[in-house]
C-alpha cells in the first residue's frame, strides 16, 4: 500500500485509478504545446483517465551543446500558465536549479527531479519546501532500493507528496533495461510509483550527438509495468515524433495513445481487482 494525495482534483496512489503523466518532451512553441495538451486531455476524458500534462521549459541535460533546450524559464512558464488557465489541467515540469523551484512552483502542480539529478540534495530539499508534489526520476545508475534516500531528502522538509518514477537502468553502454522487480521494491518505500515507458526505450547518445530510441517497445514495457502494479504511467507523446525537437525517437505517436491507454486501463483493473480479492 502506498500513500495517497491529491494532484489537481484527483487522488493518486493507494489503489486509486491509474493516472497518466504525458506531453511533449520540451515546449517547442505555445501553439504546439497547447495542441498536444488539448489532444491528450480529450483522449483521457473519453477514457475517464486522470491526467497530468507534462512539458519542460528547459532540457538542461541534452547530449550536445547544440541541441534544442526549450524556450527557457520565463517564456516556458508563461506557456504553461496559458495551458493551465485554458484547460484547467494539473501541470508537471522539470527543474534543474534551486533558483527555478520558486517560479516553477507558482505555476506547476508537480515538480520533477530529472534522473541525472536525483542525488542532488539541495535541489531535492528546495523542491520539498515548495510544498508541491515532487516526482523523483530514479537515476539510470541508482538501484531501486536506493531511491529511498532521495525520498528521505524531500521528506525531511515535511513534504509527503512524493512520486518515484522508474525510467530504466544502464546496461552496458548506450542501452537501458527495465527490471520489473523495481516496481514492488519501490512501492515498499510507501509512495506512488510511476513507470516512464518512453525514456526506458531510449538509447542514450545512440545517434552520436543525440539520443536515439526504440519506440516500438513502448507498449510492451508499459503493459508489463501496469501488470506489475504501478500507480501511474509516464509517456512523452508527440504528434510528429520524426520532427520532434527533443527525444523524438523514443516518443509515443499521439495516434497510438487511445488504443494503448485503453489496454493499460484494462490490465490495471484486473490487477487492482486481484489486490482487493
């Protein structure tokens, strides 16, 4: 059993319905971000899925210095404000610096700690003090039982609204694998567990100066993770992955979301019914 808490107008964790965190990797433009938010929100409304819109104002961990990072803090948060005002969706965005916590917390419901920064004490503590929900991405270099230390850093501030997300583990060079044992192990920490089905199929730096990916395996891993009893699913989604400015090779095409999400809900219902029994 995990703790439950409210994000937006719905509860997550502790056997509440499967929820979705989804959106483009990075804000490419206000028009595109709005279109993606509207499209995904409509799909989730049709399927009665609780939804958190995700997009980053800055991707500070791109492979190359020449890679697109996003519009930046000020402009990016202004885009997210428009989406929130227009669609009334809870929002999630990455934070990379302590100085960004305050401004991001004014706009977003969930602050995300990127995988590469999951051991950065000052960032975790500052995020916890914001009193927003905190999504900690488990680093590719961190064992599932070790993520409790990052959780404790946030909890030290009194903040109990914590999510932990699996996004694959390094397997040699330029490759990731997902150990399905990580989900029950991380759930034992006592907080909602999410599976990032898109970064888990990433091939880090696989394209030389950028990451590549194997998006065809997203459905397979997502189905397995939901069967393992996760609380939520995270997917970066794009309407034209081949033209995406960040992480296109490992993004799910928007047109595939309805069918996949329907299947994931069916699996989740079976798993939760078994737990109740």
